[in-house]
């Protein structure tokens, strides 16, 4: 039986969207719906239409909506203290930092910096890399050195603040703000010879460049369409960074906190080749919906480059966010959500291809960060078709849909997603 379109734009949605246009800067475009409340992996709009959410706030709502443990932790902390300045510390902040170091398997002497988003975590990582670059022999001006460089990858995405944007590939969002932060270069993703050439460009003389301070990369390039870099490539990049005394920074903003079936994607040998990075950034799912991000620097030598006043943020590590994050991490552990992410991801990827719908060419991803490649570039039309049938998915690229649902999704939820998408028409309009 065909699944008919029932979740149309209603009168309350239309009313509020009209008011949204009157008061909000148009940086996100017109909202698809105005949401009211959620429970589990489901959310309802202001007209009462129900949606199965397989985007999860773009990999943010790790526990879905209104999880009792999360609500309890936030409510109790809000009744105690929601914020103090960073002239003071709080118990949740200290406990959370210790837990993240433990979950990352970072060595003794590792430290955490808290921010409010993935972009802020990457800003901190880039600033730390700049400080590290100043310690490299070939960058010392009194020895004829040149400024150290940071290498980023084509198709990588690290945020939209000026520093993070300088390491983000997408030309359409970069060009209006150029010139950006100097000393950041792009290397073709997956091309190890191009990476070797970038390191080899170091040297004195008219055409030589400064040493490489760091390489920053995502192990799965999420905004590029959920594309894993490949374990062999990552392993070889790690070897180059070690050989040339450069840092390897892994951006785990989207892949971290259980999203790929491990606490961090670099802990999956099929993604990282078994390497250990020098730093990881995190955000999105860490606080289960509360804005939080940050950086873990591995070892005391690197983390010690940040000194009082060298970086900071008013809201960083506030106790309300830290309590939300502690509850999120504990629930992931208590409810075996790493295993659930692995199982549900396999079910999703295999199930879509078994529908027999010729629109679906292949699937890729790990855990619950996945994409389906489409036979033609109709992802926006398909996402809108699905939305009208009560399913939230993301048109991450013209020829791909992205799935990043809450880690608590059930077998039945995945079956429902597959049942809806199985009936998608193959003649949808191209983007």
C-alpha cells in the first residue's frame, strides 16, 4: 500500500514561518516546518504533524528528544547553578573533562578545552596549531625561517567562523569572506602523493615554504556526502606528520560521541588504520542537544601551549551544559547505544539496497552516520517527498541523502524509514 503525503504545511506552520521571515536574518533559508515538541526519535510541528527524525538536529540529538535522564540532569542542574564565569570551576565541568579524556583513550597529561560549538572547537585547534608551529625550527624568523603552515583537505568542513572557514573547502561559502586566515592550504583528499608534495614544499629559498605545523581532517567527510577518507590514506598521513614533526588533528565534530559505533571515529581501525591523533575536536552529540564543543589535546606538551589568556570563551564549560553532557555520555553507556548505532546503521544501509528501488545506487558510512547515493541528482526533491510522508532526512549533496538519527533509534524506526523510502518515485525532479 502506498504511503500517502499527510504532513503538509499547515496553517500554524505558515503563520510562524511568516513571522520568522520578519525577524530572522536569512542565513538558513525558509524553515521547512516550525517544530513544537519531541519524544524519542519523533518530533511534532505546531500543526500536530508527527515526523520520524533521521537527521537528529544534524547528529546533535544523540538521545533523541526529551530523554528522561537528560531532562532530569538539566532540570536538577538548572535549579542549582546554570552558569558561572571562568574565574570559577564547577564539579560537572571537571568531571566531564576527565570523562572525555578517558573515553578518547588520551595519554596522561592530556587536557580539554570547552567551547560552545564545533566551529569553536576547531578554532581552538587551529590556534593551538599556530602556537605549535612557532616551536618548529624551520619557522624561527631569526634563522631565516618562514611561517608554519596548516594543511586541510579538499571537501573538508570545519565550521563557518573565520578561522574554521579558512580550513573549510567549500568555495561558495569561502569566497565572499576572502581573504581569510593565511597559512592554511588545501590538499586533495585521498591523494597521498599530493600530501607528500605539500610536505616536500618546505624549505628555504625563494620558492620554499615554512614547515607544516598540522594537518586537520575528518575521517568521514560529512558535508561532502558522508565520504570516508580510507584507513590506508589516514595511516600514511599519520606517518608523514610524525616524520615531519607535524600535528594530526582529527575533527570529530560529526563523527564523535558514539556516532560511528565507537566513542570516536579514530578508534575504528577501518576508518583510521589504528592511528592515534595529537588532538581531536568534538561537539554536536556531546551534550545531547545543549550547545557544546571543544578540543582534547593529547599529552601535556601540546596542551601546555595554551596559557592563561591565550584563548577563552564566556560560556565555555558552563555547568548546565556539562551536566547535560555527563547525562548523555552515561546514557550512551548504560543503554549500549554504541552497539545500537553499529547494528542500526548496518540495518539501514543493507535495507535500503534491498528495497530494489533503482533510485538507490549504493550506501556508505559507519554506525549511524550514513548516506545513500542516488541514481540522479534529486536529493532535495526526495527529502521534500519524504518530509511530506513524515520522515526527516537530509539532502547533503545533489546525489546523496544523509542519515544521522538519534543513537536511540530502534529496529522498528529503521524499518519505517526503509518502508517510506522504498516507495520513492524514480522520476523526481533534479536539483
